[in-house]
C-alpha cells in the first residue's frame, strides 16, 4: 500500500499544481517520475532488509522461502549432512 501511494500521490499533486498554474502535464509528469523513483528505492530497501534477516529461531533452520533449505545448521551456520 505504501509503495503504491508513493507512486500515485506525487503525480496527483503535480496534476493539482498543473491545474492551478495552467501548465499542461508538466508537474504531473515530474511528480510521477519522482514517485516511481521513490517507490523503486523503497522496494529495494525492503527487499535488501529481507535478505539480511537471520535464520528463524525455530530449531536453527533456514526457511525454504528465504532461499535456504529446511536442514538443520551446525555451529558454523552450515547445513548438517
């Protein structure tokens, strides 16, 4: 929801400014470009923070959805044979 608002609200604000100043889509385009840039940056931040998470405390296992396996890890953090 936040990412979608980051994309749309700057463009809508730019549209409002265009209506007030009588310009033709100038500030709307600038708003959408800035909004999309902010949304992509936010998505990158969200995904990089997901990659930096440690294994869950449930038995010292990596979740398969986090790119690991469901095998238990030894003291060095490597999968046990």
